[in-house]
C-alpha cells in the first residue's frame, strides 16, 4: 500500500543548515531535497513576512475556541489583516493569562470568603494582628478555640482554615490573603468578559484560515521566484537554504515535535500528485519480501497502486508452477535456510525459503518428486483426490491450469485498472475502462458459470448480449465525455483492434508456465533414466556413477529451472499484468536522511 505523504517546506539561514540536517538525521524519518540561495534585503523581508504569517497560522491552530462562540470579524484585508491578526493573538494571550491567574487567585481566596483588608490592617496597627492558618482536620485541635481568640473560617475535605487574633503560637500559619474573594470575583468577571470578546475575534480569524494559508503560499512562491532570479555571488553567511521534505503521514506527530523543538520555520501540507513525492510502501511481513521485485520495475506513481501484494501472490505461484517439483522445492527451502547465515545474502533468505515452500506444495499437487511421478506410489493412494489430473477436458491438465491462471491474472489486472481509473478520474471519466472490464471480465464469469452448468445456454446468450450492448456504449460512445462522439467512436475502434490482437497473445503467454515446468520435468526424467541405465545390475562401482549422475544432473536442472522460474514469472507480472492494469512506475523511492553509524 502506498503511504500518504506529508510535505514539509523549510527556509533557514545557511549557518543553521548543518545542525538542522543533523537533527533530521537523528530523527531518520524525513526525505529532503535542498538548495542554497543568496539572501539580500528583499529576500530577508520576504522571509520575515513568511515567518509572520506562519507564526499566525500556528498560533491560531493551537487555540481551542468554545463551541457556540459568536465570531466578531475584522474588516481588514491583505497585510493589514495579518498584522491585526497578530496583534489580536497577543491580546488574546494576555487576556487568557490574566483570567487564568485570577482564577487561581480566586480559588485560593474562596475558602476565606469575604473580608475587609483595611479593617485587618487597622487591627494590626492597634496591636491585634490577625493570623491566618491552614491545617489538616487531624492536626486541628478543638481545644484551641478555648485557649486562643480563634475563629474557624472554612472546612474542606483537605483542611481546616482558621484565623487567630492577637497572640498566636499555633502551627500552620500561612501568608494573609491578598484581597477579598468577592471583590476578586468581580474583577475576574470583567476579565472573562474581555476574554469572551477576544475569543470572538479569534473565532473570526480562524474562519479566515484559508486566506492566511493562501497568503503564506503566495509569500513562499514570491520568495522562490526571487531567489531563483538573483545572482549567487554573496558569501556563505549571506545565503538562505530552502528545503522540501517528505515523510509518511503516520510519522506526523514525531516529525512535528522534532521541528518544533528545532525552532525552525516550516510549512506542512498533504503532498499532492504534482509534488512527485517519494514513495513509501507499507506492506505486511509477507508482501514486504517482494518489494525488491517491485523496485526492479519502479515504484508506483503517487496516485497509482502498489503492485507488491499482487506480485507477492502471483510471482510465488508462477515460480512454483515453473519449477513444478516437490523435491526441487525442498532443495530451495534448504538453500533459503542456509542463506540466513550468509553475509550479504541473508536479506534474500526469507524470499528463497518462501519460494521453496511454495514449490514443494505445488510440486506435490503435480505429484512430481525429482522428476518421479509419485502418484504411482502405493503410499500416495490417500492423496489421489488432491493431485492434479493428467487430463482436463481432453487436454494436458497442467496446460489447462496455466491458461486458467493466466485468464484470472489478466481479469484481476483489468479490475484493478478500473478501480484506480475511477478513483483518479471519477466514474464518468472512466466509462470506457468500465466498458472493457465489463465485457472481458463479465464474459469470463458468465462463461465459467455456463461451463459449470450453473446457468443454461439460453440465459447465457441473453446475458452476453446485454453485456455486449452496455460495454459497447462505454467503449465506443462514452470513452471521453469531452470529445466529439465520432472521435470517440474512432478511438473505440482503434482500441478494439489493439485489445483483440493483444489479449489473445497475453493469455497464450501464460503457456510458458506449462512449457518451463514440462521442460524441467523432462530433463530431470532424462537424468533419472541415464542414472538407471548406469546403475544396471547394482554393482558397487555403478552406484558411485549413479549417485554422481543424479546429483550433478539434478543440480544443473534445479539451477536452470530456477533461472527460468525467476525470469518468466517476472515477465508475466511486468508485462501482462502491468500492461492490462495500466500500472506506471518510475517514482522515487522514499529515502529519509539518516546518520551513518561508523564502527570504531
């Protein structure tokens, strides 16, 4: 599966470049493209404008406005709107800080209730100071109320709040409250009212976020154009480095956190097809082994599909089909297990092992073991029902199976092509593709049901007629809704000629699976026959030559069969499947910046 990518745009001074790239290397998640440009007064001004708008956008994104807040708009445009918005952000931040501070202060005063600070001050001047205390319920002793001029002000689950007038030697004394709770609440109400107004202003600014983002893109574009047109003569310390980086969406949180910590300017947006981002394929443990085959042809385009899941199944099946021998499959499985310990080849060990296991299974179904027909063995009698029959409808069973697999492979390619054509062009923009898929895949399905006796001949005829009419409408008249109908008809005729002449060849191309398997089996059988003749009456010397012929002969056969089983299934995937699915490769592989760890 193709991972969705996030595009990051960076602008920083060249002096910060190395440390920034070093941070990206530590992170190991961002694939970057960089260039160095000269900087002067004009570009510095543009960079300052970018920094201002970016700070505004990031600040607005961080603010959560309560639901139901009524927006209070500003009637400003362009740069004036950005400056006013920046000032509003500062005023909002100040108002929010005041409210939070007063809320905390009000919470501290709440337990003391209402009192007159002037009265307390006059009592202190008269020699009767008032002491404020806070103790837990367990620490507080009721006897103190008799021994001191003590008055309990409040009790909570956490503590007892009390005051002592005059002489005081009790524990838990705290600083006197700075004001009256009720008076403070009145101040808090005023500040909260001001904060509500600022929230309304912020809500209006958040509604204008697309405008600010467009302003940022315009400023970036103007800076890029300016930097592209000026001479690259200033010194290194007078240069700006622009970078574009890409990372998979699943790493957004980690990348954003690292960039925020680095304190650099960046713009983040979803990568578009036009950006031609690097391609990161996200597959499971099984399909990931076959990514190397996808890369041999080329990574898919960003709006395309990942062929690796299809290659993983069909390459494995075709490889096993070409080898077609359970004994050879066991040999490959053993080679795969040995490669796990080989330096430089260990990464291929899982793939070789999987191909070996698949060959063993398919070879068993073909009842072939080192070119010996094991269906003749008495011990294999219980498995006769699962062995591939030697004849299907009067034809060689392996040949018929190769053709059926090929038809299914091509039909799957057409279905995949239709799905992604609809995704990229919409249903109306892909009616021609739908027409061909409906005709070919529909006819194959209906024909299969007819051969199995699920539907009778009369119903089959009418279904095929209906499919033909619907398909013809899409192929000849609706293949491009923006073209003249006559042009569409001509294009449909040309595509019909190409499809009719190419499709049969594509299907027959799968006979190579049967031919390669047959060639390997015949060659292995020849070595077995030669060994049997050399063995003769079973003399000791004959056994030596017999073993040498069998080992050398089958080793050569395994090597040649494996080569053919690699090349030809690859061709069937790269040509037949990719052509019929309209797969496009050639995209850049996702290669994030990483620090190279050097051994001491």
